[in-house]
């Protein structure tokens, strides 16, 4: 991630602080959401690419018809619609559900938003941040057919890695991952075999440990990605999630991670957690390209785990508490690069009752940050939350399934006087 912040997120209102969460006490400023003609923009994912904020999703007409959509915004600027170019008949009604960036190029996943998971025709969309995306359907898509899967998130770095979960004939068949050097052709890869017949693995998120720096001049981004030759080569990728085990008393979940040096061969890594509590990781980021930190659920609250250079994980800290009857979730996690940013991590979290932002300078001690809404926003199944980072800007967006609101701020400084 770069050194400043963009946030699109469903959030809790401020409590316990006397001023808005801004540098020098400046208030949040309302920002106009993307235009969608007679319809409504529905945002499904967010990434920063070539310093531009890129959001993907769909436009939904008053009749319910869906069309793929992508928007971009320069730091400090408004959202601008970029073209989408479907190739297949199904692609004309796709929603773009996930987006990643590698070497200044964008790759997104598109699918029918109303289709059954085991029958959806999933395709890949590619392009540049400001010029839009083109559908690139290929024969024998790795996400369809007998080895069907529900792709979740897509991470960019040395190419792209998609995380998701495979679908077998009798239901979920375990964590899945797909690698692509250029964002066009994705190949299914093995994370690891299921631990045993009573356990199922789940993949939630991925990150590149060493950021992709440049495309090779002799191998442009339309063909293949070539990593920066000066960058370290081991390891390049992390995937996080959980292992769910069935017992006589029910199911138990334990945090899990995998690492890879090339996106194709993966090694399982143990993540410590208390035996008496459920745990699972939902998001992972890498600070300055080197320091991974993951956030997820642990027992009755939330936790952060960090990974050292030897591949050993440890629980760095806990925060928050599960409340209400809703589903608790870590919806997003991002980071800024020191020394320019004094704070390093921020997470968007719903505790089952309301949603908010938590920040931490090291991953061990977390504080809830002040938000621009006057009242708390209730958690719910239709709320969506996103975080990303770019030059000198913080943006906040609340999506509730019917509309979303955005705010924008100048440079964020996570110091004690600005954090609740």
C-alpha cells in the first residue's frame, strides 16, 4: 500500500471524542457518489492502482437489470465512470465482484449477481485504472465446470492471486486459489489437501509480501508479469483463512495461513490461537512490502496476528467485542508506509450490532477511531465495507444496499489526539 489512505466502508458514528477524526481537526467533507444514469451504483470492491482509486461493481436499473461498472477517482477528485466492454452475452449482466492491481494493470472478477453459486459463469475483466475494463472469457474457465468454485477476493503483486472456496457435489470442498501472471489466464493451484475427512479449509484473503514494482520493458502487461529483479524472491504471497473441523459437539474453527514463492506451490502455516475458542482470519495486509499483519475473529472479540521473517505467526493483540445478533466480520484492513505515516494499520469491523474503524500503530494495541456520522450505523447483511490507500487522501463510503454515502479527508495522522 502507498502512504496515504482511501476508505470506502460502512461505519459506526463517533463516540467519546470531541472532534472529527482528521488532521488538525478539519471535518470530513461530503463527496458525491458515482453517477449511474437512471440506476444506482452498487460497489462491490475497491483497490488503488497507479495512484488512482478504482471501484468495481455494477449499476442497477429501476427494473433490477444489472450492468458491470467501474469507476476511478484521483486523490482529491470525484468519481468518474470508466467504460466496461463485455464480450459475452452473460457479461452484459455481470456484477464485478472483486478487483486487484499489479504493475499498474487491473484485473476483476465478473459474475451474474443473482445466479446460483454452482452454475455461475465467472469471467475475468482486464484493463487500466482510467481506461476501463474488457471482459476476457476463456474456454474451460478454471472457476466453472466440474471443479466449480466461488471466487472471493483478488490480490495483485507479482501477477494476481484469487482466493475462494471450491464447490464439490455435496457442498464446500475446501479452500481454493488461482494464480495468473498477467490477469488473463488463471490456473487452479493446490493450497493443501484437507487435513482430514472431518475438516474443511476456507480461504478469505491474500496479499503479496513484496509489492510488484515494475513491468519488464520486454514483457508488457498485456502478455506476462515480470517481477522487479531487485526484489527479494521468498516468499511472495500469503493467503489467510481458517480450518473448520466437525466434532461431536459441533464445529470448531481455527485460524490458518498459506505461503508461496511463486503463486503456484503453497505451504500451510500454523497460526496460534487458544484451543478453547474459535478463530479465523478474514483480512491480511503487508506493511512496506515486508511486514504481514492479519486480522480476524478470536473468541468473543477480534484479534491481530503478525508473521515474522521465518514464517512464524503470533497473536499480536486483541480488540473489540462481539455484540448483538448480527454476524461479526472484519470487512477490510489496510496500512500506510512509515516513516511518512506514524500509524500503520486500520481495520473496518462490524461487531454484530454496529460497524466502525479501529486503528493501531503496531498491531498490538487498537483504538476505535472517530467517524463523521453523528449516530452509529447498524450492522446488517447488506452493508459493505472497503479500505485502500493512495496519495494524501482518506475517503469514506457507506453502502446499505439501497444507497451509499461518501466522505473525503486530507492526510490522516493516527496520533493519540485524533483517535478515540
